[in-house]
C-alpha cells in the first residue's frame, strides 16, 4: 500500500505540473489515494488487534491461558473508536488485581464481551442522565465472574427469557431504523452465550427498569465443548 501510494503521489505531481490532465483525472487520482488510506488504516487496526490478542494470551503446559483483565482493558480501548461510547459513556473498571488466567481463548472472550458491550451502548443511547458501564471481575468459588452492568433502559421480563435465542431481536428492521440498511439478525447474544459455553462458561442476565447486568461465570480450567464451530461473527 505504501508503494502504491508513493506511485500515485508521483503520478499526481506529474499531472499537475504537466498541465496535460483536467480536474476530473486529478480527482480520480485523489479518490484512489483516499482508498489506499482506508486500506492502510484497516491494516493498522488489524495489526493492533493482533498485538492485543497476543498480549492477552499465555501458553502454560500446552494450554492457552487468557488474562481477562488485560483483555477487558484492550477491548475498551477498541470501543473508543465509537464516539458516543468515548464521549457520552462513563466506564468504571472494578478488576480484581490477583485474578488468575482462564483456559478460554481471548478471541472467544473478546467476541462475546463485545456483543454485550455493544448492546449496553445501544441501551444507553436514548437515556437521559448518567450513562455508566461498570465492568467487574472477581474470583468466586474457584471460578472467575465477569459482570457488565449498564444504566440503560432495562430489559422487560418477557423479553429477558428470549434474548439468548437464535435470531431473536428487539431491534428495528431497516425500514424502521431511520434508513439504516443494517439488518438486525438476532445473533449477538446467542453467539456470546454459545461461544463461552464451548469452554464450560455460562452467561446470565439480571435487569430492572434503569439497569441491566450480564454476568459471565468462567471456570479456571474449562473443558471445550465440540461441535459448535466458529459460526459466530460480529453483527
């Protein structure tokens, strides 16, 4: 991408100095430069994501161990790209300093936690007053508990029983969603729960009017459950 960018810059300089090209040709070159800029930005973000994954992993006795506290901090950094999250939501991290590593791939934890945080952001978008996301880690009875509590609109009792079901969603369709072409698929929380269940972990939800809390209970040495595969990707 750097070579292509360099070639296009020389090409643009030649066109501008020669007087042989009209404005439309130069505009086309600038569009190509902008596209290359997007490629470079994507490559940079992917590089950071890979480094974050590597930093959160450790191999012990042939098993991959994940530092959940570090994984959470890196995930919050990733969500800083969301301007509403960055400027309108207060994040409180209550992380147990001596938290042991767990036998869950950081990629699966990240994907599950990202779906929960994404839902928390959406739940607080139209809330007046404080918007607070509190993430807590603690060791309880030989298991790690990670909780995500938001001050959003809450989840009605009749909906709470269905939110982990495949294809269930309360989000508006594209025709109702202010022209947003993104189709709500109802995969996020389903994937979050099943990705973690592969490793013997569980996710539960508690909610009242004005707050919702998702809790992950993760065994220190979880046994992988075969047969689920890697079907769950981000919505």
